[in-house]
């Protein structure tokens, strides 16, 4: 116990002079004891076990960076090519503009003085009979039974009248007729036959035209031939025109 305490204080009071107190009954004189620093026996260091390092891994190949998606161009940055200007054909001021090909041409009605017509016979009595039919029927008209009987009723024959076939949908001009023949009394079998009588007359109603020409409008000859009522209307109108 004392040795342990002594060793403790020797370590505690390093470089300090200590005196040993003698035990009671000891005769020896105290002697100075130089406290030498107690040196702890070296502690053998156990070397740490050497663990071999794993072999170094080869460096991984660098991964190529994924390129960022390209940025869409702005509409303000786009430079669109200018639209080519439409070629305009120069128009000469001396030439009239050409109408588009798809536009229908404008038709101008010919003057009534140019309406074509064909005549048969002469009119010593000044009687004119207007019709509109095909040329073949017109050539046979002087032999028509109904027409011959009608003229006999007013004491005339076919040779006393001139037959005129209007060869157009347009009416014939009264002024043009009078340039070629005498026309004092006119019977029209059909519609739209004489220019001055259009929209001014009614069927089987005789009128005076141009001051001195009598005009009697009637239905087509083929219609009157098949209808007795029309025959009666025509006969009454001829009585007023030729026998009044």
C-alpha cells in the first residue's frame, strides 16, 4: 500500500524533492530522496493488421452529355421568301380590254329590218298572210284546203294574196314589208309575227296599224283546222275586217 502511494506521488510531484518519513522506532535519519520521474514501461504497440486494398477499377469511359433539344425558331426570326408578284400583262391603251374566257359573250339582237322572211305569190289586192313554219310546209301552204276555203268566204283566192313565212323568232318589220310589196290588209296566223302588233292586239280582234293597214291576229293554222270554235271566232273577225 505504501509503495503504491509512493509511486502515485512520485508521478504526481514530478521534479519535486520529497522526504521519506521514517517509521516509528527507526533510528536512521531522514535522507533526502530525489524523486526521479517514474518512467512507465513502454507499451508495445501492436501493429494494425494490413488489409490489402482491392485493385483499382479502370476509369469508366466518360458518358457523352445528351445535347439539349434545339430551341424552336421564333416567328420573328424567320425570314420567309417574298411571294412573287403576279405578272400583269400590259394592256395597250389603244386596244379594248379582253373579256375573261369564262364570261358568256354578249348578244345583241339584230335589227328587225334584217329579220329574214320568204314570200310566195303576189298581192294584187294588197292582202298579206303571215305564218311561221318550216320551209317544206310553207311550200305546200298554197294548196291548204282550210286556207283556200277561208279566202273563198271573202270572195278571194290564194293568187290574190302573198304568203310570207317569218324565218326567225323575231317579228318582221312592217316598214320593211311595205318596201317590197303592198300591204293594206294583213292576217297573222301565230304570235310575234309583226313588230307594230306586239303587245298591242288580241286574238281575233282586228285593228288599224300605221294609220291605214288593217291587221287581224289569229292562232296558228294547224290549231284552227282542228277546232271549230276557233274557226267561228276567225270567221266573225274576218266579217268585221272585210265585209263591214
